[in-house]
């Protein structure tokens, strides 16, 4: 049994940022991570050509900037290097291969009682913590929709987190399901590697350039969101034209409002739209079912495919191990309270990185959490 002041679950950017902020106040913590490395999403579950979607000034963790000569849009390898440097700078040493099994609040002892599994030894570990920080990410388990007949599909069907490059799909007919940033970029990667590529775009999306998003985020610091949204929509219409006839509809709400009210991001075009306009990538509507290698679409088309990539996002698994977390998380494992009050629950329970606000949101959460823990500890001692 180990007594700790703060237990942090997850050594992704959110856990590391929280650890660094606690270190600034000399507050001791333990950080547990189920994988054998930090930031496994970035090291092991991201495609080769991935760069940070947002400009670097919106992607810094607390207390450490990117090198001055870093490119505006940080490539995956450089981001991983930044995290390694960050860990060294703040002397962060996670307990790896340690997976949370359960944690519940002991009302009589006023602390969190935690069971974790040492995955290397196959043994159980027990912790007692005053403070518990959930930093296990919005991306902890693959979300694959339940499509009738999917089990009958004979080809390769993978989640986007296992997709590395289009090289191995050259010459094949591939269907990408999902039109967020991952889906749109993977479709582009497939097509440019010579796969006959189709993409399912079901809901309306804002397609923008990364420069426009940067401009929008910068303007939003000074101007009302509605005004920024009007500018962005005008600019995207000018740049991309009307995409409705290519199967891409625009949401009624503007991109900045949509992000702030629903957490849904605009999609950054990496060249996909051009390929769609030229008919090199085909856009499809909803799937009604799969019969062997044939995918049947809502409007009656029946098309054979050799592979499917599910860019259908992730789901949280926090509720599988967190008991007594109702004050903070809903049944889907996401914060109940609205931003900016989402990061704190009852009984010294916190979450970092669950508000769908990317790395900037993570940095803000980490600071708020460390400040709050500091003030609670201060009041306990004084
Ligand atoms: C493809 C992709 C591109 C992105 N691009 C950007 C971008 O450009 N800019 C931006 O701001 N954001 C971006 N994001 C958002 C992304 O979520 C964050 O950048 C960041 O990785 C989230 O950090 P996190 O620490 O909250 O979660 P994660 O990075 O998922 O880390 C959580 C950690 O917790 C561990 N864990 C989970 N469950 C347990 C358990 N039970 N026990 C122990 N450990 C556990 C996991 O193994 C993982 O290492 C992107 C996301 C994806 C998927
Ligand atoms: C590519 O896929 C489309 C269906 O999306 C199909 O109509 C077309 O014949 C395919 N082209 C080749 C060269 O296989």
C-alpha cells in the first residue's frame, strides 16, 4: 500500500502538464500509465504524416515553449521530442505498465482508495491518495460503429489509430468512414498512394485551411465570435466554393461557435477537397449495410471495397475504473459541467484534457488543477 498526495492517471500531454504544474509548487504526485511509454497516442497510435493541426502558439504545455526555430505546425516527431524534453525538464517519471483497475472515495478516511495492476508482474498495487486527477484522455478506446453485416466483410478493416500510411493500400479500393481531421487526411494519404478512395461524409462539416483556423483563433481573442465566424465562412466560401454538390454540406452554426458550444472542430484541408472536386476521391453518404465485400449506401449504391478504415473517433473508458465520479463525469465519461467549470468534481477529484479543447485546453486545466490543489493543501495545513 502506497500513500500518495496526488495520483495522476495517464502520462499523455494532460498528465505530464499536470505533473509539471504540481512540481512548480513542490507538491508530490505519482503518475500511472498503462503503456510502456508516455504519450502513446502520439508515439504508437498516430499516422506517419501527422502534424499538429493547430499553430504552435496554441499547442504549448505550461512553463515550456517550443524552440524558437520550430515550424508553425509541429510534426509528430518534433512534438514527441518536445514531450521528452518536457519530462526531463520537470523530472517526470511515470510508473509505466500500470493500469487503473478501480478507484473509489472512502468517506470515512476522506481519501481515494485505488487499485492498479502492474502489467509486467501481473500483480495488484494499492494506493491511497488525497487528490485524484483523471488524465486518461478522450481517446482511450477505439470507437467502431455497429454497422449491420460488418462481420461479413472479408477485407482488412482497421481503426484510424492503427493506420500508418497508404503505401500498403496502393491499387486497392478503400472506404474511409468518418470525416473529421483523421478521416479527411487518411483519405488524402490513401489517394496519393494510389488507392481508389471513397469517404463517407454523413454530417455537415466546416472545411477550412489551417491558416484560416489560426486567423480565427487569433481574432477570437479580441472580437465577438459571431463576427469572426462570419469572416471565416465568407473566406472559406471564397477559397473552396460551394461544396454541396460534392457531398459536403456546411453546418448552420459558424466554426468558432460550433467548437465552443459542441466541441466539434472544423476540418483542416490538407488537399482532400481538391481531390474530391477532381473526382479522385468519391464522397458517399451513410452506409445502410455491408454484405461481404459490398457496401450498400443509403441512396442505393452498392460498391465493392477491399479495405475499410474507421476514422470514427474514440470513446472514454474512465467509467470502467472510476467509482464515485458522478460529480464530474457523465455516463460517457465526459465532464458534466460546462467549460470552464468542467475540471473539478467533489472530494478532490479533477480531470485534465476532457473538455475537447486540445492542448490549449489541457494547459489551462493543468494550471487550474495545480492551483486548486495548492490552495486546498494550504488550507489543510494552516
Ligand atoms: C490524430 C490526432 C491529432 C490531434 N491533433 C491535435 C492538435 O494538433 N492540437 C491539439 O491541441 N490537439 C490535438 N489532438 C487532441 C489530442 O487529444 C491531444 O493532443 C492530446 O494527445 C490529448 O492528451 P491527453 O493527455 O488528454 O490524452 P492522451 O494523449 O490520450 O493520453 C492519455 C494517457 O492515459 C493512458 N491511460 C488511459 N487509460 C488508462 C488507465 N486505465 N490506466 C493507466 N493509464 C491510462 C493512455 O495510455 C494515454 O497514454 C489530436 C488528437 C488526435 C487523435
Ligand atoms: C473506383 O471506385 C469507384 C467506386 O467508388 C468505382 O466506380 C470505380 O470503378 C473504381 N475504379 C477503379 C479503377 O477500380
